[in-house]
C-alpha cells in the first residue's frame, strides 16, 4: 500500500534536487555579481517608497477568516459529490440545506459590507 | 455504493426545539439586514417568540425516549427538562437586553443571533447521545459565547475577556477532543449507546485508553462548567464581558455542561463509577474550596458571583458522584434552582450597572436599600437563596444534594461519600459570609451624596419580580420540580 | 512502514519544538506549517487519503494564511521578537512531566486495548476512502454535518461583527 506512493516520493525528491540546482548552479557557472538593480525587491517593478514591515489592514484578516469558512464548506462537498449517485435526491436535499445555510452567511457578509475593501 | 437512507432514523420531532431556535436565529439574522436600526426591538420580539416556540416543542418530548439520526440525538424527559431551563433563561435574557444594549450603544442584531445560536448549541448538548453531537453542541455554544463576551468590541475589558475565553476554551476543547478520540479508539463506538455496551463489560475498568479518554473528556466538560481546577478563566471572563452576557452564560453554560456530565457519567459509565469517583470528587471538593474561600475576598460583585459560580459547580457535581439516577435528580433540581437565583442576582447587577462597569464594586452598593429598594430587596432574596437559607429554593437544592450523598453512603455502605459531604457542609457555612455581606452593605447608611434614582424599567422589573417570586415559591413547594427532576433523571440508553 | 513512521514522528517532534522555541512569530507559524504537512503524511500512512487532502487544503492552506495575516496584523514591525520567557517554561516543564508520567503510568500498568471499527483497510480498499467517508457522513452523521454548517454561519457572523471596521 505504502509502495503506491513511491512514485510520489521520487517526484518530491526530483523537485527538491531541481530547486537546489536552480539555486546553486547558475552562480557557480556565471559567478555571483551583485548590482543595485538586483538588490531591489522588484527588479523591474515600482520602486518601494516605505518599508514593507507595517501593520496590515484588518480587512486581510476578515478575508482570510471568510476564506476558511467557505474552504471548509468546499471540503464537505467533495465526499458528498463522490457518493451522490448512491444518495440520490436525498443527497441533493442534504446538501441544499448545508449550502443554503452558508448562502445565508454569504448574504450576511455581503450586505454587511465585509467584502468591500477599505470603505 | 448505495446508501440506505431509511436506516438513519430521521425524526424531526426529537430535535424540533433545536430546529426552531436555529431557524429563529437565521430569521433574525436576515431580518437584521433589512430593518432600520431604530426598529431593532422587533428582533428581540422575534427571538422571544422563537424561544417560546422551542419551549412548546419541548413538551412532547417529556416521557418519551426517541432516538434519531443514527442515535446521535435523543428526545427524552432529560432533554426536555434542560430545554425548558435553557429556553426560559434565554427568554428572560432577551427580555432585559434591549434596554441594556441601547444604553451601551451595542444594539446590534448580531446579539440576538448569537444568543439564539448559543441556546441551540446548549439544547443540542442536552439532547446529544453521541460524541459527535456532544462536541458540536459544545462548539456551537462556545463559539457564540466567545463573540458575545467580546460584544462590547471597542472596550478593552470586553476584548480581553473574549480573548482569554477563546484561548483557554480552545485549549480545553483540545482535551475534550483528545479524550473523545481515545474513547473511540478504546470502544470503536461514537454513540453513547455503543459506549455504554462496552463500558458495561467487566474488562472495561482495566482499559487504559478508555479511562484516559474519560479523564480528558471530564477536563473539557469541567472547563465549560467552570469547576476547579479548570476555573481560571471564569472571574476574568465574567468581569470583562458585558454584564448581560455574563448573566446568560453563567446560568445557561453551566446547565448545558452539566447536562452532558450527567448523561455521560450516570447513563453511560455507571459501571465505571469506582474508577471516576475519586477524580470527580476531587474536582467537586476543589471547586467548593476555591470558589467559597476566594469569593470571600472579592470586592467586585461580578468576580464574587463568578467564584460563587465555581462553588456552585462543586455543589452540583456532588449529585453526580453516586452515579445513580437518584443522585442525578438532586443535581437536576440544583441546576434549576441555580438558574433561577443566579440569573436573578446577575440581573440585579446588570440593572444597577446599566451605565458603567464600575458599579460592580461593592462600595457602590452601600445603602442601596435607601436608593433603590426594589433592586435591593430582590438582591437580598437571591443572596439568601444562593447561601442556602430557608425558605428559598437554594436551601432545598443543597438539602437534596446532601441527602442524595447520605443515601448513597448508606446503600453502598461505604465511607467514601462522607468526605465531600462534610466539605460541602462546612463550605456552605463559609459562604454565608460573602453572601450576607452584600445584604449588610446594602443596609448600611449611604455615605456622601445620594445619586439620582434611575427607574428600573418595566421589562427588568418584571424579570426580577418573576425570578424573585420563583426563588421563594419554588422554595415553598420544592416537590413539584423535584418530581420532574426525578422523572428526567431516569435516563435510558 | 515503521521506518516511515519513525521519520515522520521525528519530523513532527522537531517542527513542534520549532513552533515553541523560536521567538519570532513568523518562524513559529512556518514551523507549524511544516508540522501540519507532516501530520498530513501521517494520515496518508493510515490510508486516510481524504484527511490528507483536507489537512493540507484547510490547515496548511487556509488556517495558516489566517495565522500569517494575524501576525502581520499584530506586529507593526514583523521582525519584533517575543519577550524572553521568564518562569513560564518551568511551570510548563512541571506540567508536561507530570502529564507524561501520568500517561506512561496508565499505559504500562494496564493493557492497552482498542476495538477495531467496521472500516478496516480491506473494506476501505474495496470501496475507496472518500466513498466510505461520504457514505458515513451523509447518512449516519447527517445531523452533525448540518450542525457544522450552522457552526460556520455563527463563525462568519462572529468574524464580521468583531473585525469589520464599521458595523451597519
């Protein structure tokens, strides 16, 4: 059973090795040379004005929290979808109640303006 | 794979009270989105109607023993008994809420949604006959209460209260869940019926997994019931939360937690009583000691009542110790009595401190008899009842619990029940000091200027009058409730 | 199997210590991610493929995003380190040793017996892990599932009420 995952393990090892190669091979080949442009956070982007170490807006937290709630909902739908054929209409009704209650949560969140950014 | 849906045992009447309360919560949530802010009193009305509906829906459960939804819930007298206590507590809370919330600029519809959700969770806990539903009931009530303790969201004290409750509550939930996992590992069952079968076998007493699981489970439940040594959160959370929330949760949470304790220990594991007796007796004795001794030095009434609540958790737990339906009946009576008198006491604190939290300091209560005689009189009744002085209901609550211990000691012919009994009697005498101190302070002549008299308000007046009358009347005729408690305590699996 | 478990157990221990030991909150959080990923692989070893996926999606994904946001929210300077612990570690040590002793004493004094449930690896292999989980969840545990949605609703209400800038 465990051997089923052996290809996955090889795959993971390959990713790891490739990461190491990408990190260390080019400097070894071309030599490390630091320039001002390379040291910038975004080499070809907007020049940063202030430090990034500042307080995040509370909206991020709220979004992350709501993401978890609907993420858990999605997780519940997955095993349901797999056996829906066996459950037939009863399964549809079950999930309708489950999703319906969370739809009310969505309406609440929406109407309360929690999805509007920074207003 | 075909699933046999008919074998689930779908029966909506067994969970009708929970369904009605949940439905009302959702209705209030939707209504709140569409009605203007100055008409939020309608929400309170809808909540009360829904809770009354749940009260009515609980009546058919009386005398039945209907399992449903794959044995995860049951509709029986035990659940009905708790549903009535919980629904009444909620109704009284909602009745006195609008005025309090408006005075604090906290009049948001979410309050009623959360109170209703907490009530639904507590009802589910009282009806739960599966580890899954016990856990979900506890989580539902806890989640709602975490937010409610932080309901005054701009106040630092309230935030602190919510954060402490959340962190410690999460820790306790970890214990609870670990215990459930161990119990499942030891028995292969999640329903209490399945558990009772395994626990009744002669080898169960030597099963380390099962015993460890029961131990962790009791830690989680004792935390919710705020029994020592798992009580640390109680004073801070009770003090910081808005008083109206404290009123609700001090009564309802304790009742719901003891519903689970009663069902698990008396109905599922009576055969293991010789194993769980000592830890549970220690928790009871600890609660009695810490609650009563620390309450003496409290100058803040909310903290004093918090420690008194810890002490009462000890008294309530005494009735569970014999592991018999007779003992459980005295526990149920105590919970009903505690609900009435403690709700009343906190309601008076709410009324006195309607405009600021500092009024919970005992100095503010000096001479309350001369300033606000009605509040002082009702408070006196509640204090006498909490102390256990006849003819109030609190006296009989203690009497029945003590009697159940004496009966257990005689029938089992063992001395183990005497130790907690003696502690309880001594601690009852100790408790006279801090309860009567409140009465004495209220009788003292007021010093300095007399602050302006604020009317109590019709809803608060009614609620206080009802609670006070119930405290006295139930004390005069305790037999009725005790008969109900005896019927409810006959839990079958 | 035993070797895989031993490696994972060691990984779990090291990352769990990492969660507590570092005094930079962001490192604690990253150690927790590593810990949760290890837990997911442990689920895989127990033939619980669905739990493996759920553990990664919900915990290592969503919950950790929330943790990192909270750290960013609380610390204006993310490089700030927690204050040096004073006597707390001593209480923790005493509690931990007593706790571990209690468990060890119980485990060694009495035989540790579990009762296998109906879903043995053979049964799971015959029907599929997710299928069995779905069949059990949506029949016997129908009520707990529906209560979960109410729980999520309450969580949404609480999150919006406590964290929204302005309540309407």
